[in-house]
């Protein structure tokens, strides 16, 4: 009871000081003294509350204590009493993390979990202690329980809470965490290994249950948060082996059906896009089977690449949350095509077949190519860039080939971004890209109408009457001068801004091209013509 009196005394003093802080102080020195005194009081209150919680505290008093710690844990200066081994263990017990009890989570446990999340989020010391001591034990218990809960009907809230606390530690959970969670994922899928990176699933096994699918999804989310920064890094030999092992398991995630197939596939694709590119070759390192998809010229198993293509098609057809749902798979396919020649050959065969019918615009129709080309003019910059980038890579980043398949109007956005509006025939923007020098063979149907294709629209246009038919050369020249004068007037009134292509192939205002002799001559002629026209009007 004495401890309760001390706690109440500090708590009332804390509230009294908080009210005093609202009043104005006479000087900066007073403010500094009040701040120092308040900090000491808050730290002392945290110590007293933690000690009080180690006694038998229940009911409303327990909730008040935990809410007090939740408020105090938001202040990094007060965390010292909360990051000790004793305090962390006390909070973990109150949060239900040290027991295997499967009863429903009550309010005190929720409050204790909130305090723990605040402490771990704000303190690197707490992160280190949890991850390398208690958390690892908790994670081992989690993987064991996940293996046991595969046959459960309902999702145990205890499992979800443990997964949530794991998410709070991802900033510190590196290679050890990847290994731990990969093992958990392997257990949930019940993987049987035939070779180092060749796994299989029991074909007679029933589909993955709802609760196991949920566990898989949560693990995939955590793994993505841990590994997303490793995409552009060159992994060490040990890390590369670990990532390849993970990719082999992810391949099975894509190939096996579960209750939550769509959500699981979403997170699988997200995780694959976060892993180092050189480790994705495992997707193709599977022996061919009787009905396997193959790459022409090389006997490589393309079943996983085909599954990714089908996933992209489903996303294109749904049209729901395009940016969130479609851009990850577009980025994954783009980077895979840039890094792996066989993958690019296979995907190009399905998305960009040889041109035959050029009577319609490239964006018209319901094919995968037409859907992607329509996205190249999407309002969202990220969406249109991802769609254009994939087709550009499938064209080996060749401008002429890119315009041939999409039309200059659709291609202009990416070309402007890349500085390729000048029409450079071939430029590789990524040092990781290695393209062969083979030419793009035209079909007989395309060669017959090639000279009649409008490069802007990408199709054969119906012949239009010549608007200058019957005009003399002098009349044509006068009409051209009149148009130049109208454009200059619109430009001076800031209604339009004339643009040109500089030496780097990028769009810049015409005023920035005055160093170009051809532009200088054109501008001077237009200005003199305009002055002459104004003089005549007077």
C-alpha cells in the first residue's frame, strides 16, 4: 500500500506540473528550470509506475498505470527507465507475449502492447535488446506455433499480435530476421526440397487453409520491410545464398493455390521486387516438366514467369487501385527483362508479337499490349512511367522500335523524360542492361504498308485532301507567315510556350535555344515578318 501512496503522490504532482506549464513564465531561465524539473519528475514517475506494475495490480488501476506509461513513452527523454531488462520483461508479460495463452486479448494487454510499441519505436536500445534476446525466442515460438496452427479454423489473435510486434522491429531485423522468417514461411508451406533451390509441394495436400494463408501474408509483409533496401545492393555470398533460398520458396507461393490467392500473390510480387536482381535467376532454375512453359532456343522452365504474366493480366483487367496493385508487377517484370535475356524474350513474345495489323491505333483493342500502351498516357505519372518502361525495355531501349510499336504520340512522354526526343536510335540507360544487336524483323504485312504509317498515331491513316491544293507558292508562303504571327502572339500573351529539342534531346523553351543557328534564323525571320505585318495593319 505504501507503493500505491508513492505512485499517487508522483501522479498528482505530475498533473499539477502539467497545469503549471500552461501558464506563462517570467523568463527563459524560469522556463529552463521548469523543463528540467518536469523531466526529472516524468522520469521518476516512470520508475515508480514500472515498479508498481511488478506488484499485483488489477482492474482500473492497472489501466491507469499503463495509460500513464503510454503517454510517457512518447517522450524520448523519459525512456531510460523503460528500456531496462526488468521494465521490458514486465511490459512483455502484461502484453501477453511471454505466454502461450490463446484467450482473447483484453484492454490491459492492448495498452501494454501500445507502450511496448512506443518504447521500441523511439529507442534503439530497446530494439537491440528485444531483437537479439527476447525477440528471437519469441520468433522461434512464433514459427513453431505457425506450424501447429495450419490446421486451425480461426486465426488466433495472439499470433497476429506477435506478428505486429515483429513489424515494429524491422528497422533492426536484418539477415538474422530474414533467415528466421524464411524458415517460418517454409514451415507454413510445408516445402519438400529436391535440390538446393528446387522445392516442391505435396500434390495430394489440400489447399492452404485460411489461417495459414494469413500467416504467410504477414510474414511476406515483414520480409518486404526488411529487404526493400537491398534491391540495388550487391549481396555478399552468404546473403545471396539466403536470398536465393527465399526466392525458391516464393516461387512455390506463386505456383500453389491458397484460400487468399490474390492477396498472397500481391505480397509475393512485392517481395520479389525488393530482392536483389541477380538472385531472381532461381525462378528459372527448375527442371522442365511435360507441360512446362519454355523459352525458345533454350530449355528453361518459364512457368513462374508465365504465372507473373498472368498475374499482370489479371491486374490490367480488374483496373482496381492501379497504382498500388499494378506498378509492383510492372517494375518486377521490367527489371527482370533488363537483367535476364531469356525472360525478356519470353515476355516480349507474349506482349509484343510481330506487327501485322496496323489499321488500328496501338492503344485500341483488348490485348495486353494495347492495355499497357493506354496506360502510357495515364494521369498518374508513376503508372504511365512503369508501363512505358516495360515496353521500352522489351524493345531493347531502341527508340525507333519503341515508336514503331507504340506510336510517337504515346512514346513522347518517356522519350522526353529520357532525353531521347531527338530520335537517337539506340541508347541503354541502365548499366545492368545487356542487349544483343539483332534487328527487329518486319512481317510481310507490315512491310507492305510501312511507308503509309503515320509515325505519330502508329497506324495507316486514311488519305486526307490536301488543304493547300490550288494555292500558289506565294499564297502558301503568306499563309505560313500568318500562322507564325499567330503563334508569336499566343506566346507573348503566355497562352502557349513554344518548345524545342536541345542537343541533349530534351524539351526546353525556344528562348533557351537561341544559341542554335537554325533556331536563331527562324526566330529572326518570324520577328521581322511580324513587324512587317504590324506595319501594314497601321
